């Protein structure tokens, strides 16, 4: 019952994972993101909601792309943003993670955007802040190990809701390397919370987590079977390091079986949308004709990603 | 007739090269830069012309110095600036250049400042944006391969006009490694467009492009001959990597023949100005007594460089 | 008499070292810092004192932690901040330090925060600016070689004054590697200037500078003797590279003799405060029970560090 992401008024105080986040809170985040889409279309793309706040991008794992989306979101909210690539900083001097956090708290940080190679690091930070009574400082998980990437999950949900309007009649197919994908885990939690009746995981045995069916997901090893009747297809990025290992024969082999081509896409519903968290490997998990085709909503995902991050940050700051 | 840098009202929409840019447009940029010189001398060095705009410094090739000048210019125009060192980012994850651009466009970018090792990369981006109908997003070439470095060319022109008032009676001598110099190429195009009657290229055969005379330049291998009567001397940076190769015997040898000393400077007009794009190799292409002497306008070039970049950015943003 | 840090009205124009800085000036900095502590507690942590000014963080030696404190301070004063990691920039292209400075001055820099591996580099820059008549441009030493780290010294003094109210009856014990510590040197100068009657240096012979007693410091090799009756204990960071050399047997051995434990702390006054410049090596120079205990003011030091840096920057900007 004690959700570390909510205060006793039910307001969001940290965003750590979509697992266990009530549908009502997810819905509130998505609703809050709507007007931020239009802020980004204005001539002056800036609102003063975080003016005078200090947001730290704490990236213990390098990800220019994700860091950039948070940096843009924070700057459009008028925050002061400090980028810390911690891999090359204090940690290398033997300082512990929590000492680093305590120091930044002492500098009157308002928000931490945390990317970390180890699952659970953002939770650890949030718990530490709670224990210290620091209720005004907020943590956003920007990807931890194989665990969660909740803002990516939220932007995926926002995109689906934008095009499909609701979740209660949808079939969503997630394709590829679910085993290593925090993106997939976050999206699955969000989809089931919002009442999506049919969520499918499509991929070779070696790239699907053993216990995935316990999350309420139907497993398909044959892509044609899995795509049939889908409203939404989410292609996952295949990390090249996987292809060097024992998990996969080759990129060409993978594309043959699980790459999304126009032929395979034709098995889904005629108005199906195609999503991808980026960066894409064209010709590995997705064919260019599909990536750039009329079913693709891959670039709108990016646009909505900024709006969703602005929504999360502004809700945290006002909690 | 179809100049990708201008819209159909003749306004500057991208700055890719000075080649083919009409004299009238170059003149407008230089005129626009004049008041920005005084903005930088104010107590509050800031104007709100780009407030709420997002400028991306996309540096596929590292150059702290050039990036800094654009970062300062954009911040003094009140833009939000995002620095992306793309060498270490998505490209290394296999994403294509144009996918990276599409993603940043989806984040509602307003302007790209692009530095790239390959000639033509900024043009490619500009053409891609046009094809996608993205007329509100602007590209500035901050140096591409050996091709062009138009803001450097513009600041050189601004400096010459500042000290010499006009171009129609000038002799301009450009000295050193013209073969590898995008700075020289941009300056030559600008000078000829603005009607400079005598542009000279001075250097050893191995460092002068074969076809340089077709640009309207007179070639000199003897420095004394080339400097005689010059109003403006532009010394180019000699990259140390050239000296290791077959192109040059040694730095000492180069300095003896083509290094600018006070003796050689005395061959030019008594009121000649000495320019250098920086960073200087003192004792290689220029003697310290000249670099710090009364003919040197090397530091004013830097000051004017900020103003010229502010001018270009503000013109693009208002097109 | 000619103090390069003060102008002829006695105003601070550079902050290079606490050595030779009059007590009155140090007191003025500490007084100015007081209200900045509360700025950082406000909802909008921002004042417009440096609006439209350009502050360059020139770090010739990497230090994310120190750079971050200056970046936060400058941003809360509304300055535009440009971070330059010079190790990887122009210097590597053969440009001299002073050419780099001249270029940034030509870009209308207002303030340089300089970290450099060589003692005296910030003085060199300040002298160069003076010689050029650049009276409106200010230098802050953010650590030079083994010489000085004056803002760290000032935040230490601020912390001591905050908890102990004055200096004239205090015993201050500084423990550990004083030999390599610019932090210790700056603090000792500040303490003696402000009239601290008893300053002690505690450490093994190999880690104490030969001439330290000439600074008015009492040397102790036995920690128990040195801590007895202390009001303030300043633990210094032990750099791991020292432990690999001949100067120290091992981290365990060091901790046994000079690590601050609760037992040893009990020898000091009952209301003694414990300080550390960070980042801490827990279990090497300080025990976690002490670092996190009720005598520790290590995190308040960090908070005061931002306020002191804001104070210095605002005084420089208004001189």
C-alpha cells in the first residue's frame, strides 16, 4: 500500500516505475501532457513552471539522446539544468552514490533525473531522500538496468491514446528483444494498468524473459501469428552487442524472422500504428519502407516524449 | 537560380556557404551584425530575439572553440542551447544522420549549427528539411570538411570592411595552407562576390589547390612578391598533422618561407591589417611580434565573430 | 602593498588566494554570503545580479564537483555559463594559455573561474588582464596546483563562523595530507588572518610540508595530542594516488593512526564540529559514524559553498 512514488494526498512525488502506479495517476500524467504538446509549437516554447529550480541530469550511464529530451523538457519549463556525467566524476574518486546525492541535495537540488546501469538505483535514491525527510526533492527514473524506463512507457501510452483514443479494445504487439528491454517492461505495466485486453510479446525464445506470461502477456514465436489483428505494433531496438553473443545468429537472420516489413505489417489491422523507441536499426528490426511509411508514428513519439517529460516534471514540482 | 539558402522572398533561411550568396545578402548580414557589436559591450549583454527557441550545436567533429562562439551568440540572443557531441552519441549506435535530425526536429528544434568532417553534410540536412516541408527550421554550417566555413568567412569580411570601409580597391593576400582550408575558400568567395579586385593566394605548390586560379585568385609561391602592396594579409593556420606528412619539410622551414615576420610585413601597405582565424601557431605561420603588433586585428576578428553569428541567427529566426 | 586582488578603492577584483587578503575583505565576503544562503531556500532560487554576464568555467584539470558548484552559483545569479574543459580543446592544438584567454576576452567574457594543475596559473591570467587594462574582467581561482583553493577556504571559514560565531578563542585541528592540500593552505591563511589563536596540523611527517610551522601552525604527529581540546576538526581527503607511492604504508594503516573515529573525536571539545572538503573516503580518513554523526557539518559546508561562491561572484561583478 505504501507506494514510494505517491505522497499521502496521492500526488506523484517520484517517477520510478509504472509498476504499481494507479491508472488514475497515469491518466493524470497523460492529461497534463496534452497542453505541453502545444507549448512546443508556440513561437516562444517556454513556460515558467520550474523557474529558479535546479534539475540535475545524473547520468551514470551515457545516453545523449535521453539526456537531451530531459534537458529540453527542463529548459522549456525554465529550470536551471546541470548535466552530470557521473561515470567520469566523483564515483571514480571512490565517493558512494548516496554521498554524491547528499552533496547535490546540500546544493539545494530540486530534481534528479537518474540513468543508471543497475536496476533499482533510482529507488535507492528516492528511499534515501524520504528517510532524510527531503520531501521537496524529486527523482525521475530515466532508465535503470533492465528494470524500467517509465517516461518512455508514458510516452508510448500517450502515443497510443492519441491515435487510438482508449485502451479497452486494443491488441498491442511488442516485437523483438524483450529480455533486455526496460522499455518493454514499462510499457507492459502501463498497458495492463490501463486495461488493455490483449498484449502480445513476439520474439525468439532467447530474447523473451522466462516469466513474461505472468505479466499478462501472450507469447508468440511466429511473427505472422503475433501481428494478426494488432492495433499497435511496438518494435524494440536490437542492441548490436546481443548479435555478437550466443542469443542471435545474425542481424540478417533476425530481420528475416522478426524485422517489420510491409508484408508482415499487412497482417495487422488496416489502421495499425507502428512504434519504435529509437534509435532505429533500419534493416535489422524494421524496414525503411515501414519506418517512413504512413503507419509509422515513430517521430510523433519523440514529440510526445518531450511533452510527457514536461508533464511529469511540472507535476513533481507542484507536489 | 534555386538557391537553397534563400526563400522566395530572398530572405536567408540557411547559411551553408558563401559561394553563390548574392552580394546584397552578404551586405545585409554585415549590416545586421553592426549593432550586435555594441550589445556585447553593454552591461546586460542579452537581447530576447531567440527567446524560447531551441538551438542545437551538432558537432560531429570536435571543436570547442567554434562551438563556444555559437553557444555565446545563441545565449546572448536568449535561446536555449543544447550541445550535442554527436561523435559519441547516436551515430555510434548506428543511427543515420538524417534519423538523428528527424528526431531533433520532432523535439521542435528551431536551429541546427552543424560541424561535420564531410563536405556537404549541412547541405544534406538543409535539403532534407526542405523536402519535409520544415520551413521554420534553419541550418548554419559551422565547418564541413574542406568545403566551407561561412561564418568565419563573414567575420573576416566584417573585419575587413570595419578597417578598410569597402572592397573595391583592396588587395587581399591569403597565406599558407589553402589546400585544406575551408576558411580560405569561404573568404575567397565572399571577397570576389563583394568585388575585391585583387585576391592573392601565397604558399608552396603542395598547399595550394590545383584549380584555385579558377576562383579568380592570383597565385604566388614567393611571399615577398605576394605581400607587396597588400591592404589585408590573412594568415592561415598550419595544422600540425600536415607537417608530419609529405606536404611540408618542417615547421621551421615553413616559417622561413611563409611565416609572417615584421620584415615581410613591411612589404605590404603601411596601413595593412593582419588577420588569422585562430588558433595561432606562434613561430610557425606568424611571428609573435606581428601577432601582437599594431597591424594585427586578430582579436577584433573574434569579437566580430560573435556579432556576425548573432546576426545570422537572428536573420534566420525572423525569416 | 600592491595586492592584485583589490582595486584602489579596496574592492575585490579577483579572488586568487586568501594569502594576503585583509581580514576586512574576508569578513565582507562572509557577510555578503549570508543572504545568499536564504536565496537557495526560496521557491525561486534566482537573483538577477549577473544577468547578461558571461561566466567561463575554464577547467584545465577535470573536477566535475567543483565546476558544478560554480555553475550552480553563476546560474542562480542569472549569468550565462560556458563550461570549457580546456584539456581537450585549444591547448591541445598548441595555443598558449594567454592566447586562449585573449580569445575569450575578445568574446566579451566577464568572469573566468579557473582550475589549473599548475600553481600560479590564475595569477598569471589576472596579471595579464591587468597589463591589458581589462579592469572589468574578473578571475576566480578554483584550485591551482598545490597552491590555493580560496573559495573552499572561504566556505570553511563561513562554516566555522556559522557554528562558532567568532575565531578569537578557537582551536582548529587540520588532519591528514596537508602536503598536497591547497584546501589546507587556503584555510590556514584565512584562519590566521581572522585571528585564530591555535591552528594545528596533524599527520605523519611525510604528509606535512617542511615549512608549515612558519605559517603559525603547531605540528602534531600524534592524533590524540592534536585533537585534545579542539573546537573544529578539519579532515582532509587522502588521495588514493598517495597511497600507492612511498608516502604511506596503506589505507588501513593510515586510518588506524589518523582516521577520525568516535573515540578520537571524544578527545576534542564536546561541541566540536567536524568538517571535510569532500569527496570523502569513508573508512580511510573518516569513519562513517563520525561522517554521519551529530558533530559533522560536512553537508552544511556544501550548502555554504554555493552561497560563498555567489557572494564572491556578485562582489566581483559590482567592483
